[in-house]
C-alpha cells in the first residue's frame, strides 16, 4: 500500500499563486451569491461660477489618472460613459452633460459615489470568473498611487461585502470586509478581464 505524499508548504504556496484551489474568502461565496455591479460617477464635474464665451462651461481640472486612462482607451469601455467630464471625447458634444453622466444631486449613491447604472450578474459563469479574478492574489500588485476614483462597485453575499474598483487608479478598496491580500493594485491583464465582464452587463 502506497503512502500518501504530502506537499511541502512552499509548493502549496506556489500552487496557490498560480490560481489552483478555491478563491480566497469572501470571494469563494460569490458564485452562490446575488451579485450586483454598479457603474459609478467617479469624479463629478465641478460647477463653474460663470460660463465662458458662447455660454459653454469653463474648463476645470480632471485628475490626471482619469484623463490618462481614457486616453489609453479605457480598457475598451464605451467612451460615451465619460461625457460630461469636460473632455474632448468622440461622441460627446462640447458643453453638454448627458443625463447618464450627470445624475440628479439626489441620485442614489454607493459609498458616496453617484450610481449611473446597475445590473445583477445572472450568468453563473460570469460570477465564477469574477470570483477567480478577485479571489487570486496573483491578479494584484503593489499599487502605483493612492488615488481612488472608482468607476465600478460590486456588492455580494450575506453579510454584505462591497468593493470599489478604480480602473483609472488601478486599485480596489474593500468595504465591510477585510481585503484578503497584502496588495490591492490591479494588474494590467486583471483590468482587461474585469472590463470584459463589465462590458457584458447592461450598465451603459
């Protein structure tokens, strides 16, 4: 009779880093939970004291992280989602602020950020994929900055677990639970995976 072979602790850690095993808690609950994704207004336009010539709003500073992210393609997300920030974007009419990008002052909020759209994830495979993305330490790195302009929020599980996701700042921030990893910076390929899931939802 052969004896069972025990894996060395170092090998167990190596396998965990490659994505083997269940996602870290609480993301291991995600496939069986109700999951809601929110599209958030990450940086509300600042009201100007007086209009410029022609009646158009005066320009105001947009955080560099947001302009750089949009300029690099915003992970392929619909560019119309960023109309109203005062940026010269294709498909946005200068001087206008479409309702989808400029909600009413009393619009519902998710951790103090205005909600522009929301959708449950009903596809089981999408929930499993999201759990694997968020529940693997190898998908994250040391953040390169400390800004937090979340474009998305996620809520799931009982008790409630909330998460703010800023693709422009490459960071995530846990709410109501302890972030399970030592780093919370989003790697480039992780951003693409998250954006692909968000694009499949009716958020825009």
